[in-house]
C-alpha cells in the first residue's frame, strides 16, 4: 500500500512527468491466486527495485523506454500473445503489443500487472538453446531459418530456455514478427539480445537506436534467473550514427551501474551467464569496458560469456595476461551463426543454402546444459545434421603408393579448442595424434575455387572466402600401404563425449 500511495502522490505532484512515464509503478502477481509476489526485482534498465510484501513496486520516474521484471528462480513467466515471455512493458502504452488486437487503453499511471506461475517440476539440468545471428534480410531468408533451424527442432529438442545473441534480423526490422512467430514454435521462453543489425537505421543517436527492437523484443539490458544459473543480457553495441565506424563494442555507464546493482544481489556460488552480441575479443570492443566487466565478474567462481557477431565459432579463455583477475580462466564461447555465412552458398535439394562459415563451421546453433551445482557443458549442432555430427573431414582421393607422406587428412572439429585431443587411424591400425593447425579449411577452399572457375553464378551469394580456422587438425596420410582403398577414422574427445567420423583414400602404383 505504501508504494501505491507514493505513486499517487507523485502523480498528483507531477502530472506532466507521469504522463511522459506512465508505467513507473505496478504489481507482480501469482497468476493462480492473484496474490502479490514479494521480492521480485523490477528494472527500467537503470534503477533496480524489489516488490514489497504485497507485490507492489515503485521505480523512479525516468525517460527509460521499458520496465521489466527479473524472472525469479522457481517461477515461470506467462506468454504474451506473440509467444514471448510477458516480462516487460513499454512506456508509450502500458498495454503495448499485448493489446491482443484491441484499441490501446488510456495510459494509466500503473503498469498492467506482471504475472508469474510457480514452477512445480523444475528440471535437474537446465538446457538452453543458443542462437546467434539468424540475420534474415527478407521473407525468403525467414523461410530458410524456419526450415533449416526451427522445424527440425520442433518436438525433438529438450531445452527449457532459448537465447538469441543478436542480429536477429539483417537491418529490416519489420521481419521481427515473422521471426518471432517461427522461434516461438519451439515452445520455450525466448530471450533476445540486440546486435548491430538490430538498430534502427534512421536513429540519430545510440539512445534511440533500439526503439524497434525494444517494442518488439523487449529490454536490451536484462536478467533471468533459473535455479541452476542466472542469465544476463547486455546490449554491447554502441551506435555512432554518421561516424566511421558506425558502431563500436562496449557498455554504457548506466549498464555498468545496473550490472553492479544486480550482481550485488547474487550469491557468489551462482553460475553467471553473460550474453552479448559482439565478443569481448573483438578489436572494436573498448578495452576499458572489457576490463570493467572482468572486474565485476571476478568474484564469481562460476561464470560463462556467450557471444555472436563473427559468423565463425571459437572458444576464448581469458587469464591474468588479458586482465582477468578471477579464479581460473574466464571462458567465452563465440557461437556459430544460425544463418552461417549470411545464408550463402550452393543450395541443396530442399533449396536451402549451405551457409558454411568462413572457418568451415556449418550453420547451426549451440546448446548449454547446466546442472544443479552450476557446472555447465556446451554442445554445437549443425543444422539438420545428426547430433553426433561434430566434425567434417577432408582428404585427397588418390595418392601414389610410396610417395613422400606430404599430403594431409584434415579434421575440422567445430567445438574444438587448444585442449581438444584429435586422433586418426588407417585400416583399424593404431591411433595417431593429429596436429592442430591454423589454416583455412580445405573443403571451403574448394568451394571458393569452384566459384572462381565457374562461368556463371553458382548460387545467389557465393560461399565466404575461407579464413584460418581455430579448430582444424591435420595428420599426414601414409603411402606405404597396399594399392587400393584405405579406410580412415578420426576421433575427437569433446566435453559431450567421444565423436568419430570416417572417410577413404586410395593408393595407386605410379608410373613414369
């Protein structure tokens, strides 16, 4: 009641301010009972308050675009009419996109109440789908996204949450409803982080660059709590309209202030998952901002950073040499893009482009599994491929018997890093170690050459130019074997287990 009275007093004293910000107070309720839910964090991206014993909250009047709740662990959000979690309200209209086709209601001082549902059967392990850069430019590409990424997951995935790490669209933000309609077919709460291609092209400043994103997809700075982990989404794209570059990576002062407030509410033992668009290792990410983020996270022994933007896939581990002063190394997983290389390359029998990325990783999505103690495991799934497809191989088809063994078998292990053990054997013989190399994937180089030599376009957009891959291994194929075909097996040890792939090559007796 105290908050309601305070809100009424503010309205009486400042009607102009209240008209400009009609949603600074409200209530969080239990959907089943209608009773207020105490202790829920509510934010406008700057201030952070808790609901009182009766579920009421009161935020300072500000020019913030949205008010949102931090979904607490043990509770589930209800869905909006578009299927996204109903955890935010837009200041311009407290009903905003939730009017269900009805005319907008007059602006009340209070937000329409947020409703939560008690979780009765929380999973022991939380699984989350991780998408990066769906980046559709038109409805044709929305169709690729639907058929290549979404539809194979419907009814087959076991995830409890989804997260898209920016560049949901490719500058055409009118595609948001179509994209949301596809993503929400997966039936799990879905969170969105903005990317550089989610900014309004007519924005005059960073402050108004995400107007369309916020109206359609929610806050650009948020937190979401589950029993196993806390997910924090941060817009790390700073728009610079009319300048070069048009954007840089970093965080705003109010984001740091908000993050410091929020992290102070967490127990040190929590797994903290930070979602960004631009990776921290990007040369355009402000070094001072990265250090501030490192310092805020340093007290948490369990933490993980997720990012997109690069249209490649990579693991980075930060140490004291990088300014990280927390326990152990800080892990950043830069997730492969859902659109791969911008939906480019040769189309298959279903009319979907290959979309192979510049490091040789196929387009797809990540999976994050978190246990009850905050331990996590990451996986990658290539679009429309079996779950155990974790690498592809490249080898010459034919070599001369007895030739110097200078020709390599290459294994691109998409989730591999410097610690990954990769081995090969021929004809069931002894396993031999393969050497991690930094080189372009030969399979993608072949596509580049085919595109170069073609008399006409082989696809709407050709595959990207192959660049050095951080997860490529090489082994020299033996030539002192019998003439004929030989079977090659490769195995890689990844956190999810051992994965294998195979290919063949032949030896011929050469003659001068």
